[in-house]
């Protein structure tokens, strides 16, 4: 027996009512809903020093992100890193900031994705579902959105971290925060977490379509496609994190979908932080090596990011581009993330439908 009758008209509004067999003076109860809560990394509220410090402080204090001993890490973070880094990070954010809406591109795009998914979900299920988003760091917080869903009558919540690939520093910490929020609820909703979708055929096809459009519009076809994934320390792989393997599989599936051979596509990793060795090759070094080898026309995509953000708009399209051009590269094409592209939204809705099975 599923929670909702599939034959019920999804357009039919449902109102609060007294439960069956309850006494006449029992208060009306809101109709049960399913919450679909999308989650992304997060964003500072503004680019000034204190906004950046609050955001970076929360992000870099997460033991999933930096797992060094707090006794060693926190003094360095609070006294050194957070005294200087908010200035440079703030400048980087200002270079890509959506000044019209006074928010980061990640916030703008996540809102657009949520709105598009909401349209599809409500067309299928009417008011039986509630679609919203939260951020792991910053606002809107996971805790606040879980509270809103419970108050709205959500007795079940499908939590969807918008990361195609699993990593402890992304998917796992988002899940941790979701479960912490549930711990504070007197009457916990039933919960499900959407697993990684790095090999979902619709996601791979959406990626391929975006690349095909870019190549078709290019005056000269790029010699190499660089799939740049966010990096993690190399030891995470040895400790059992599947992120590296999942990234490699996405590149392989993408290559097969495009019908290319191995000389036309490569996998790299970006955003190295700290003194450790991270997953290699490093994007910033690999694009320079390609240019030095005479591959002077490349395209770069970022399959691990569901939305453009500081790591793509500033790091790839500025820092990594500069490394390529400084080494002799001529044509550098950044292929935007899938963002709210129709094929991407359809893929995400397909993942949601699969994970709602048995609930609705």
C-alpha cells in the first residue's frame, strides 16, 4: 500500500481535516506530503570580509572537508587562514557575483534548478509533494528547510545532494547535516537519501549533448576535451572513498556516448588545497602540458559540478585558462555546467522519480 493513491487527481487540492476516528474536537491535521529537498554546497551571503569569514569558517571547520586534528587545525584556521583568505576569496567571488540579484551564481542557478524541478514534480504529483533546496554551508540552511517541510506536513523527505559523484567531503557531509537536522525533530519524517547518479544514462546523455552543441558551434573543433573534476586528497582513495573511480567511469561513459577514442578526452582534478598530494593529474598543470605538446585548442567541462560556481567560473575560466594560454595554448573553450538545461532537469527528475518508488 503506497502513501498516496496513484489514481488521485494530482491537480485536486487537499485541505487540512480531522483524522478518521478522532474525537470531534481534534484539531485539523495537514495533508501528508513528501518533501523533495535538493542540497548544494553553499555560498557566502555577500563578498565582504565578515560574510566571507563566516562562510569559510563553517566550510573549513567541517571534519569531512579538512580531517586534520582540530588541536592543530583550528589555531591555524582561526588565527592565520581566516585572517587573510576572506580578502582573496571575496575578490574572487566579486569577479563572478550576480550583481543584479546580489547573490552568487551558485545561488541563482540552484534557485532556477529548483523552480524547474518543482514545475515537473507538481505536474506529476500536484500538492502531494513539496520541492525546495538547502545549502550545506551558509543559507538557506539544511536545518531551516527540514523544519519548514515538517511544519508543512511532510511526513517523508527525499534528500537529494546535487553531486553526481559520491565523496566524503560533498555527499557525505550533506547527508550528515540532513541527519543532524532530523535529530532535532520531535516527530521525525521518514527519510531517504538519493545515491550518486554519476552513471545514470540520462545524466551522461545531458553531458554529451552539451559537448556536442559546443563542438558544433566552434569555428575549429577542439583537439582535446578535458574533464576537470574537483579534487580530493589522494589518501582518501586509499581509505575507501569511491570518488576517483566514479569520476573515471563518468569520463569513460561520456567518451563511449560521444563515440570518441581515448586520444580525444582526458580526466583531470582541480582545486588542490593544503600540503598533501591530491588526485592527479592536476588540471592546472595538465592543460599547460597539453599546450607545450602542441595541443593548442582544448575544451574543458566540469562533470562533477551540477551548477556553475566559484570553482568553474573563476578557477577554470580564469586561473586554468591562464595556465593554458601562458604555456602557448591558443583556443580555450569552457563548457558551462548543465545548470538548468532542460536535459539536465529531465535527468534529475528521472533520478527523483526512481527514488520515490513505493512512496507515491
